[in-house]
């Protein structure tokens, strides 16, 4: 039996309501927005919008892009999306598709979500008699090193990527050479041009991956699917990427 009085259930807190409306509005925009546009669309005073945006910024939910005079969703908002994805339909709908992809290619496959500057694996399908991998459900890896992470970063607004990787100190390494912001920009340009992301031994020497992002209706990256195989012993990268993109397209269809 609920212990919350009926009268309490109907109480609305104006500041909370306005804050949630701001986040929902920003989540539906394809690019960062000006505070004046938020105030106009939500019919709220500009002073209220600025106070709420500053509070959201202090907690990492939004990011102020000073040069553009725009506001974007921050990494904390992304972490909430990742938490939802781990708990709700994304993993359930993605699991059979990722398993089917592993059967089709005979290689290990996975589904990951973005959490700040990391990826978190929420589905892992291991192919038999294939190399051991560092990925597993719940494992976090630097997004800029992985095919899944690169696929999702390439779908983010460029300002968001700059906020995640402002300088060379933001990059970690495993098997490859350290990255710089300019290196990542070039990698992400290649991802957008090719339509898929690849990594060649940056996570584990001798192991490569191809991945593609799962996008929502506004183009925001919800997750990414990837396949991983040993150098010289797996599918052609173009074939692997094509199979991954087909899986992503089907997952997007089911989610929508």
C-alpha cells in the first residue's frame, strides 16, 4: 500500500517542472541552442532560464559554449541516458540482434553505450574459439579508443566532443600512441565519411573492430554495435561494417 497521500501526488514544484522542460527541450534539438530560444519556446522569463541553466551547468547536465553563446547537453545527461539504456529496452532488444550478428560473422560482437568519455558494454556475445577480449558486460573503456565509442562520438555535436576532450591530458592509451584533440577530430571525420568506425589494435594489439552508432529519431547516439576479430583471421573490414550497419538499422527500427 502506498504511504504517499493523494494530495501530495498532485503537488508540482515549479522549478523542478521548468528544469525538466528545459532538459526535454534541449534533448529534442539537433544542435546547441541559445538561452533566448529556450525562453521563447518554453514561454519562461529569461532570468529564470539563466538561473536554471547555471544550476544545471554546475551539476554537469548542460554545458555553456561561450564562443557560440549556446547551451548544449552535458556529460551527466549522457550518463542518465546510458543508465536508462542499461536498464530498459535497448539491451533487451539489442541482445538477440547482437547474437545473430555473432552467428553470421563467426566473431564476437557487443553493444555499448556512452557514459561521459567512456563506453560501457551492456551486451556481449562471445564467438567460440575466438581470442579473449577485455570487453564484457559492465566494463568501461575510453570511448576514443574503441569502435563503438568513435561511432558515437562522431554522431555528437562537435562542441560536445571538444568539451569531453579539451586537451591532450584528456586522452588515455592502451596499446597505441597517445592521441591529441586534432588526432581525434581526424578520426571522427573518417568515421563520418566511411559511415562506420574502426579501431586497429588501439585497445588490444592484434585485435580490430568495426562499429556503428544506434541513433534516436533526432540523430542522438543511444548506443553502438561492433564486431571484433583478430588481425588476418576474420572478415574483411568492409563486410564486417556492412553487417554491423544492417544490425544497427534493425535495432533502430525496433526501438522506434
